[in-house]
């Protein structure tokens, strides 16, 4: 344990994997990934939740983020907004292959990372207009952590990716269905399978 960052390290089928809680939002995520990178992490895979924006994305669906809208401010401390927030293609490929091997349908595309948790609720003032813009541009979902992860990874030299579980639109990223535990197990299973593929491909 270090501050809010609780880390477990072990092996799954012989593959070493560490799991670290990053807290909620971009600032604690940036601290976590910086510290993990400094102690030797080469692949950082975000396994978390998001709020779907597109109608085809339903609660319980998996989303593989290929990039993120930088609608948060932490990453601006590192580099200006002109710099893109993109996932490493090798982690995207591993996640896609893992979902295919496990038989888990998934969406892939751009997500939007933001700072204001409660402004994403349907009842928040201006919420519909704010979300509609991104919906029209094909953004799949909103989260609070992916873009700083991608930016810091790109400028620092480690690989980063993200697989997200879509929550209920009215429940702020949180899975609320009766199958929530099963959904979470699918999410974690896909992340572990992707880590095993990275190791098999010499990227561990």
C-alpha cells in the first residue's frame, strides 16, 4: 500500500501480473502510472468502467479504447492539447484477440475523458447538449482516466491500453444490472487474457 494505491502482484498461468487501484479521476491516475513506470512497468492496461454515449453500447458491454478525447486537464500539465491521446496498437490488438478467444463481443473506438463526475448525470444542467456533441462525433463512452494514461505512456515510452465496462447511463459509470458481478468477471477475464497474450508475444 502507498497512499490510496493498493497493489497486488502474482502470477496467472505463469504470467506475472500486478493490479493497482488508481483512484477516481485523472490526477490520481497520472500519479499511479508515473510511479508504476518508474519501478519498471512496460505495459499498463486500464481495466475500468465508463458511461456509454452511443445507443448501440448497452450496460454490460465491453469497450476497447483506441484513443481518448482529452477533455480533462491533468494531461495538459504534460503537453498541450494538440498532442493525441492514443492507445498502443499492440495492447489494442491483444485486447481484441483476447475478447475474440473468450467469445466476448466488444466495441472499439474513441472514448471521452472528463473531470466532472456528476455533470455527466442525465439530470445535470446542460448534460444533454454536452453529451450530444460527442455522440454526433461517434465517441463511444465517457470515462475519467484513459486520456492521461495514454498521453503519459506515449511521452514516457511504456505501452498503455484500456478496456472498459459500460455502466448504466443514469448511474455514472457503475454497472447496475443484476448481472453486474458476471460483467465485472468478463472485464477482468479479458484483461488477464490480454496480459497473457502480451507475454506470449514477447511484450511482457
